[in-house]
């Protein structure tokens, strides 16, 4: 693991925060938007006999959150390699 300069460390954390904020916005839109705000509109669509709005409120936002966790792991591994701070 290499030591980062102060400028590199600031850039690293800036990009890390940016990634986290974008992923949290996606999760908020899916969980709050699809599960609460747009539920009536989404309920007009049925998949497998279940209304889509109900599905997002009960399970969809959880699946999206798990997918975002896996994406975050991959994106952070790429960022760590870019800055030379990956773990052995």
C-alpha cells in the first residue's frame, strides 16, 4: 500500500463521497419514489400477478440496495487500484 499525498488523498475521498452520494440518490429514488410516491402509477403494471408498486415497496428496493452494494465494492476496488491503495 502506498502513501498518498495530501492532494491525492483529497481527490480519492472526493471521488469516494461522490460515488456514495450518487448510489444513495439511486436508492432513495427507488425506495421512496417507486415504493411510495409513484406506487399508484406502478400498480397499473403487473408482473407475475403482483402489482409493480407493491413489489418495489416490499422487495424491489431491497434488491436494488443489494445490487448497489455489489456495485460499490467493484467501483471502490477500481478506485483503490487507480490510487495505488488496494489491499494485498
